[in-house]
C-alpha cells in the first residue's frame, strides 16, 4: 500500500510540473469558471501559478458564477466563441 501512495504522489507531482511547463510556454491562459471552481484545487493552482508567472488570464464564465476576488484576470467573457477570440487577440501576444 505504501508504494502505491508514493507512486500516486509522484504521479500528482509530475502532473503539476507538466502543468507549470505548459503555463510557462503559453502566451495566455483561458480558464473556464463555473460553480465548482473554488472546490477544485488543481484549477485554483493553475490560476494562481499563471497569475504569479504574469500570464494574462481570460476567464470564460460558463454559468454566470461570481468571479472570486482573488482571481486576477485580464478579461472576463461569456461562453461565446466570438468573445473568447476577441479577448485572446487583445490580451495575448502574437508569436
């Protein structure tokens, strides 16, 4: 049982490291906000890490959830392809 727990912890740590690499390689982050946001540690970690890395965060509000005060975002948009596209063009640098 102990080996499984250690392996599971390593797998989680690897996922978080991969998440950090992906955020570092990104121009901006698109975050889907719904009522479960505050309950999801992984998504909150992503948002906190992206903010600390200075990445613009575009929040797509999928169900009219209230924006958490601690979530600093470049833009909040509705679940609309046009709004998301415009926010990405405005807040993400081109490569």
